[in-house]
C-alpha cells in the first residue's frame, strides 16, 4: 500500500515568531518610526498629538503616542496590529498606503505594542488590543483581540487630556513598551539626547505643513515648532533670531510639472541675508552668525526636501541634481519637491517612507527647472560675501602683511620724490568721503587712517568708484597713498575671492576650489602684465617714457617680495 506523504508537504505561510523578530530590522530609526503613528494620527483628523518617552537618563523604556483624533472602530482594532492590514491599502489620498508602517515601526524599537482607543464622542466605551513578541515566542499569544476596557490606563491618562483637564472626546493611545533599542551608547553609539534631538528636528521639518495649518505636536511636554528648510513658512522661534521682517527667504523660483494630470511643485529659495553675510562662518556656526547655530544650516548643503501629500519623506542629496557639483554655499539654498501620492511611482517611494528619488525623465526636467535659480542664488551669495568683505576692509587695515614688509624695506630705501601738491589733510578728507565714513561715528577709524599716513611712506587703502581705474595713487612729500577700486573686475573676481579663501576655515576649503583659484590667479597676473604692456603701447615711444618706471618697479617689487615671504 502506497504511503500518503501529503501531511509532510504542508507548512505554515510564515513562522510567526521568527518572522516578527526579523521584521524588527526593517530600516526604521527612532525618528522615522515615530513618524508612522503620527501619520495615522493626522489621518484620523487629530489636532493634538503628544509623544512622550519614559525611562532613565541612560535608557528609554516606553514611548507613548497620544492623539485626539477620531479613534479606531472596535471592529477594525483587532486588525490594526495585523501585518499587511490597512483600511487604506494602496490608497493615494493620505499619508499611509501599504499597511505595514505602524507595525514595523513599533517593532523596530520595542517588543510590545498596546493600543487603547475611544472612537465615539461622549462614550465611556474604550477598547484595547496588543502585540507582544515575548508572548508570541512562547506561543502564549496566537492572535490579536480587541476587548472592551474601562478607560485609559491611569499612568497615561493625563496624556489624553487637554490643558484645561478635559479628556479628549475621542482619541487613540499607543504604548510601545519593553523598548530595547534606545540606550546610551546603544547599537550605533548615540546618546538618548542625540536621539531626541534628531526626533525633534524630524518632527519640526517633516510635518511643517501640518503644524503651519494648525496641528499641534508635543514631544515630552514641549510644543514642536515647525522648521522649514526653505525659510518660507513662519515660525515664532525663528523670527526671534532675526531682526524684524528679515527672517524670510527669497523665493527664487516656483514651477509646476504636470504628470498625468497631477502636479509636481518645485521651489528654490535663497536663505535670509543675515545667515549668509560672511564666508567661512559655517552657515550659522561661527562668528557673527553664531546665533543661528541651532538652525543647523550647515546640514542643508545640497539637500533636497521631498514632500508627499504635504509630509516630508526625504531630506538628503539627490546625486547630480544640482548644476555642476554641490558647493559649500549651497547650504544657503533651499530646494523642495512636492507631489501627490497618486504619482508615487515617479518618485520610487518606499513603503517605510525613508527615501524617494525622481525617475529619469522627471529628474531631468527638475534639473532644467532648478539650474538657473540655483546659479543665480550662488552668484547673489558670493556678491554678499564680497560686499561684506569690502565693508570690513573699509573699517580696518587689511593689508597688514604687505605693509609690514614694505615698511621694513623703506627704512633703508631711497626716499621718494613725488609730490602732487596735495596737503595730507585733503588726502584724508578725500579718503573719508570715498570710504563713506561718518566724521562723528567713525572718528576712531579716521584717526587710525591719519596715523597710517603719518607713519608710512606708502599707504594702501580700499575704495570703490565707477571708473575703469584699478587703483589711484596720490603723491605728497615723497610719500604715496594707493586706493584700490573694488568695482574693478580684477578686485571683484580675483582679489576678494582670493582674500576670502585665506580667511576661511581649513575644513571649509575645497581642493578643487583651491586649484581653480590658483589657475585663475596665475592667468590674472599674466593679464595684468599684458594690460600694462598694452598701456605702455598707447605711448608712441614707450621705452623713453617708461623704461625708468619698469626698472624701479622691478627693483622695489623684488625687495618688497623678499621681505613679504618672511611674514606670511
């Protein structure tokens, strides 16, 4: 008689305990994990969402998410913790889609999840369901059940009330307990405070549109204020850091791309001038911009914010999206792509909402749109750097190294003989006017200028005028005053950028920038020599007119240069 092997060919679809344990490593960190129940709260029309972590300074034991949303129907509650179940499966109108996010998010941080809900207004009927991996592993939990309970647990009840003590009319309370992934040191070496700081930044940025529309999110008793990486949405916290009416970015461009009747919105913004006044200040981490360090502007460099149905799902670099390569100054440029969930496929949206990137043709179209506004923004940033550098140079002697070298050589050099007949007092008057100094408020700077003219045989100062002259020289009593014209292309394109490189922090210097500037400077010096030759050539007999000038120029430049290299 043939043996029946059918019983040996049957197996369960999954081995539940092992599968759930493996699902714990599903790609969530604390921030993106918390995002899943927050999404559900928003879907449930919540106006107030509270997140609280409990434990010690070294470890988080519980995470509680409470909201005043519409609650969960008891007929659905038993299914909510079931993997793959969703009342909105594959729908494109809200924030969820696949029915795995909330469960995977909870399991990524904790081994037990409890849900309490009150779905009816003025009802005293509450319901509870839970999922516990430790019970599943010993086969003490084999299903998920929704059961009636008398109310929210006492230890969490305050989280389900408004500031005046009234309990939410409807709402849902989620408790992640037996949290085992969040402790000081931890798997990745982060401290608890670092996790919470990152969570705050994530909530403020990812839900900025919802916060701006009136939803309140609290984390450990503090209201989370929105953070807009484009600096277009208003925030009381950010406004306090700026002078009145100076907090908002400039919208460089806003365009729309139509895909199958659905709109992709593309925005490019240029950050407020106050945070990008001076090169080398790290976008608000050093110098005069130190007060903006809590805005973490340096993290924005080259990043793109992608919003799906108003919720940010990606904030990172998209390779080769920016024109040329990503530059240090791109931290001051905000780029936002916003799209409806109906066209998820065009952004390759993943089920854990932790990544997105536009597909080929769409990416190309976005590149074309943002190319010009980003290039324009970069130029405006550099113009501001140059303007600040020029203003600082007006207020101080920024030629110290050269002046020291020249002064040493001048101690033993033959005295000059040039004299244009202009009195020193008139020279000071002209310089004060050119530097736009106020005789009452800039008295110290004027006194310093007078002292320099008295002590130095050759004085170099900074100026700006619309003429084509690279510099002007005034001679008096064998002395000379050189005034550089900062509107001249050589000063704007070569001199100032090179000076800024020298002032910058070494960590900010890009080797490619240094090479480009070195090559540009080499060529610029060649151009200066050629321009000098052309100027000589405008004279019918250049050798007779300029031969002595060339000899003296070569003689003194050699002497000055030998001394300069000793001091720089």
